[in-house]
C-alpha cells in the first residue's frame, strides 16, 4: 500500500500558509501534490467567486451560497488507485465561510471510504480573532474530518487534537538584503505596536538598528526603525530582510501560544531569536545562547543581541520537513 498526499490550499497565491508546503509545491516530496480548492474554466464564474469573497464585497454578495462553487471543486476529480491510501490535507486558514465544504467531504467518504483520510490542518490558534470569516465556528467543523491537527500546543491539549510543529524548509536560493539590521520584525499590528515601539526605543538607545515592518500602520517612526508596510511582501523578499538581520523578533498576538515562522526561520538560518512565547523552552532546538524569552520589555538583554563573539548554530538538518506532518497523520 502506497501513501499519497494532496494538500488543498486556500487558493490565494501569496498566502503565507503556502510557505509551509514549499517542499510539496516545488516537487521535492514524492507522492505529494498541492492543489488550489477550485478550478474555474469560466472567467465570469471565477470573477463572481472572487467578488463574493473580497472582504469589501462579502456582505453585498452574501446571498450567493457557498455550495454554488461545489461543482468547481478539485475534490470532484480526486482519484484513488487500488494500492493507494490517500491523505487529503485541508488548509483553510481562517476563512471557514469560503473553504469549509461538508457536503463534498461527506461525498468523498461515501465514495472512497477508508481509502481516503481527510485532515483539517490548523495554522491559527482557535481563540484568536473569532469574528473573522466564520472562524468562530471552527470547532463545529471538526466532526466532518477524520483527523484534525493544529500548530498550537495549547489547542491540541484543550481540544484533543494532533499537534505538529510547523512544516518549514530552508530556502538555499535566497540572497541577503542590502538593508542590514540588528533586529527584525514583520507583521500586522494585532495589538503589538506598543510592545514593538518600546523595544525599538530601548534598542535604538543601546545603539542597535531595528527594522520593524508593520502592515497597515497609521504612524511611522523611522528614527527608531518602525516602518509602514503598505502591502504584504512576497515571502522570499521578506526572508531576504530576515537573513540580513542578527536577531529576529517574535511578538505573539493575544491568545496565540505557539511560535510563528520567525522561530523556524531563526533555527533554519542560524539567527538569534527574541520572543514573548512562554512555550519556547519546550520547542525543539531551544538553546538559551541563541534564544531569549521576555515577558516585560524592560527585562530584555540588548547586550546579548549586540554580542557577536560567537557563531549561532542550531545544527538544524531538515527536522521541520513536511514529512514529519505526514508521519503524524499516518
């Protein structure tokens, strides 16, 4: 029996969640493929679908039922050979309204039975931003899948879910940016601006250079390195800034208890990590020489960030490969 894996993505080209499946998208994993959820051959239907789910138009087009798109789902073309066990991994982000299709999931199970294992893969903490696109109802979706797995260790314990460390693959082809910095952060405000501002002020007073890029920021403060990001950057461009910095800064949003990509980037690219994630000491590759936890900005050791007297080396060797997630689901 051969195991085969299909990841059903969000259908958004620049969604950061796609980066977790870099190895599959770039054909580095045997028997694994990545598909977008819908295949629209009709341009009018595709345009209508896009309008239906643009944030500014959702209320206007809410009369169009989600089930209308089922006819265009890639799940209609799923095939399973006699000697195969197929794992379907659904990555819906926080857009439950658009990407949760219980009727199609039921149809798949009726047709293939145990030859197909459906798995919901969660990359967001359950208690974060519940009002967004049906995310508040995510726990009600669990029964439609054979397995549910989450990146959030607390959620795994609370809801009895499978826990996984984020799939992450080192990109060998990324060139460093010419914009060098001592500390780097990138992300949406999400209530983190005051913390980031305190860190940037203190770091600048210590002679450190901060590069904190914040999406949808109203007021910049370039003197201390707080910069407005007018649009989301392609991941490779963002990564070029990260590998040009000595220390990556991870500030988790309220309600989140598991690491962001900053942790995985720090390990894969041998960077120091400053984080407010209290669970970081339980993470694989944790090393107090390279990772500093803080719960108060006044407790941050900026001399540690400035210290370049030793080489950061986590001895990482591909342990966060997508293959580890496949093994968990098996």
